[in-house]
C-alpha cells in the first residue's frame, strides 16, 4: 500500500491519472488493498504459465514496480518463493515493460544458480532501489551496468490513523509482535536463521516478565498471517500465547497494513519480530526493539543510526530480556532517535520519487 501511495502521489504531481494492476501471491489471508480503480491479479503457478494471467496482465501496463515482497528477492526462503519472484520479473522483461525494483532487500544469493538468474533480471532492470547499504553493494556487484540507488523501505510512508493519544496512560501499552516463523523454527529444533538464542523460550520468558508487572498492559500484535502456511502465521501463534498468558490482550488480526500501523501507533513500546511491524512503530513515533533474524534488520536500522536491537547472534536470552526491559525505561530517548531517523527516511525516498517521476513522464509522453 505504501508503494502504491508513493506512485500515485508522483503520478498526480505530473498530471497523470494512474491505474494500478496489483500482482501478488495468492493468499486468502492477505488483505485486499483498498485502492479505488485498482485491479488485482493473484499469482499462483497457473498464472505464471506461458500465456497465463500474469502474462496477459503485463500487456495492459506501461511499467512494472516490483517490490519483491520487501525481502524475498533472495535465496534464504527456498526455491519456490524465489521462482515466483524471478518468473514475474522475466515476464515483465519479455513484454518489454520498464522494470523498476522498488526499495527492497537484495540478496543474499549464496548459490550460483540463484545469483546468475538474479543478475540476469537486475542487469535488465530500468533501476534498482536497495533499502540498505549492503543490498546496494550486492546489486552494484551483480548488475554493474544498472542504475542502482540507496533508498529505504517505502513502508515508512504507509498512511495510518494516529492513535498516539492513547499512550502514556496509567498502564503502559507494551506490544509484543511474535513471529510464527521463528517460533516454529525454535520448537522444531531448527535454526535456519542462525539465532544466538532459542526464540520460543525468549518469547515465553519475555511475556512471563511483562505480564507479572502491574504497570503495563501487554498486547499480542500479529502482523504476518497466512492461511497457506500455518508455520508462518503470527495470528495462530498469538492465539496460543494468549491461552498461555491470559493477562495479555490478543489483538485481532488486521484487515490492512494501515490498520496494523494505526494500532501500533497507540503503543508505548513495541518488541517486534516482523520488519514491517518495527517500521510501523518507528515511523509513528513508537519506541521499538526489533528482534532481528536476518541482515536486513541491521542494514535498515543501522542506516537510520538506530542501534537498539536484539541481533541475530551475539546475545543470549538473558541479555535479550535485559535489553527489552532497559528499552522500556529508555523509551523517550528511543523516540528521539526515531525522530532523527525519519528525517533521513524522507531524504532517502526522494531519489525514488525522482526516478518514478522521470519514468512516468516518459510513459505519459508515449501514451
């Protein structure tokens, strides 16, 4: 939604009336983007076939803004997700459409087959926007002839209803955004992301500590939900945790990303394991403790000089809990650091707007 908002603003600034075709993975749990006049094309394997729905949809657009689900243009999520991201880009190129990779994490690509395919499509893209410095460097190395820019995640500009008036009450509203993905990994004894601690034990210990206090109100905040993959569903995990910790408030699943950000804006602190939950907090002035599971966290928040984070490695459960409790005390200093970071956000996204303006102007002249 944030990417569409930026694109619509730029188009309207130059006198164009944009029509959006939203192409994304089919998932009944995903919210419908409430944008008047937008057409949605769900992507599944049938849609990706030659002559399928995605190929036909590409014929009707003037350019393609591919955001790669924010961080999915990488090999860490396996071949299925990578194939979806790759084939959709190849279809845009085959149709001769200007392809812009909107601000996203690029990589990692650890296997040669993945890196060669990624290099091919990046080398033929109109422009690439990386949302952290490491991703920018990866893109420049893999696609040296392409116009590569440093930007930041567009979700910082996601519109929302400001509920900051609910903060600062007699009970501090503390949000815990647990990750179904990380929790499942920990319970299965796997550690695909190389965390330095057991995420399930950390989450339960954190909730035990917070729910025992008489000065806080704990909110279990789902952010990523899925009907197709129960192991990656924050909502199902929140149901489990709410049963274990009845003092916590189980926040209902959100209908839209803006609805999630609106609720998060009402909190006094968020401990977030999903990147976009953390961004929602940061951009609405809510002190946040990101729980990192990949380099994208350090890359993004490091770019904004925000160093309060539970890192992927180098911190045990005791240290992670202690960091959260210190952040509860230091939340006003964290909010000050976020305000400074938001000035940097606006500067970094200006370059993306400029390239969209140039591309849309050229498209408008042709049509």
